[in-house]
C-alpha cells in the first residue's frame, strides 16, 4: 500500500476490460437463470458459450456455482460479488425485470 502510487505510475492503474456482445449475452443469461449449465446457455443462445464463459470466469464475474454428484457431473455457473459491485447492484433482486425495459 505504501508504494501503490509508484506501482501505478510504472505499471498503470487497473485496466478496463470491455466485454464482447457474446460475453454480455452469456453474463445476462447466467445472472437471470443461475445456477445454470453451459448446455442451458448454449440452448438459449443457439451457439457455443465455452469461450465467453471462460472469459467471464477469468474476469471474476462468473464462478462455478455447483458441481453434480459423482455419477452426474454437471457444472453450474453463477455470478460473483464482483459482478454485483461492477454493475452497481446490492443483490440479484436489483436486476431489472424483463418487462421493465422501455421500448426505444
């Protein structure tokens, strides 16, 4: 902490990461349907979601929420406290309901 200013001058501050549209799609599906499997996300999107899921896990926005029992290995995903913080939410209840959006 004492050398934070020097470190930021040398290495730069926190970098802003922009999410691609597929990553935003996957993130919204995980947020609204968690815990959700990759197969469920793929079915809704109609495309493979492995890449966006890996990116979201790497960025700390999505986490493996639950794994199946020994005979049934199903990985489920959920959002993290970091997701809530970055989007200015106190809980998942603060997510807008689907009917709340105003037409453009």
